[in-house]
């Protein structure tokens, strides 16, 4: 029996994953990742980098980040503490869902993760204070390949559930998508 329930989203290749937690009076135990059980999503790619983040203020936004080829990456994002509104935007060239976004609430209580394929921008808003995230990546961070879109870009139109309490100057200064943007060629 698998320890993961893989749920489709309206955006091809983007999946929510609910982890099976073994709960008892002490708390719980759960598997965050299993290469064998999630092989169908990762398509031969391997996790090569794992990162964490801590965001203290509720309403804070981080994102929307991605990497261009040849360093495009797949990500598995989990919220280990608190609750977030996790968002992925399809930036794939010629995708039928180009510039559409999908969000999932991830929390320590719902044991859910978001699998983000190559060619998607990713970001989140904290819904509680002190949110800790774990990110598993199939490519190492490559500054020469980094890209981002503005989290408040009206062309994307993300409906953040709370007023934005904090956003870094770097994320706030990302340009809006121009009409000439054709997407990411994978």
C-alpha cells in the first residue's frame, strides 16, 4: 500500500500529494519522500538539493521563482510547521494552461505537498506565523539560470487570500510579464 495519495490539478504535470501519517498518542511519523513510490512524477530525475525556509509573519509572500533550462527543476514542497497558500504558475511555452495558476493549502496538519514540474514558477503566502517549509529539488540552485515573475502581476492574477504583509524588495521588484513573453522552452 502506497504512503502517498497523488491528486491531479487543472494544470498538467502539477500534483498535490497527501502523505500518509502514522498517528498515535506521541504524535506522528510520515514519509516525506520515497524515490520508488514517486518515480512516476520525477521521471528519472533525482533529488539533488534539499532546502528549508522559515517565514515569521502571517501574510508574507515569497516568490514567484523558477530556473530556466538547462537548470530547470522539479520541486516537491512541504509545509512542516504552520500553514501556507502554495502557488504554481504554468510558464511552459505552448502549454494549454500557459500563465494559469493553481494553489493548494499546505500545512503541518493536512500532510500535503505540492509537486511542481519544470517550467512552473513557485511561491507562497503564509497563512499563520512561523511557517517552516522543506523543498526538494532535482537541480541545484544555479544563479545564472534563475528567473522570477512578480507575485502581484495582474496578467497572472493570483488571488492571495490575505493582504500581503511582507515581501522582499527583490521579489517586489520583479518585472511584470510583457506581451512579448513566450514562456519557457523545455
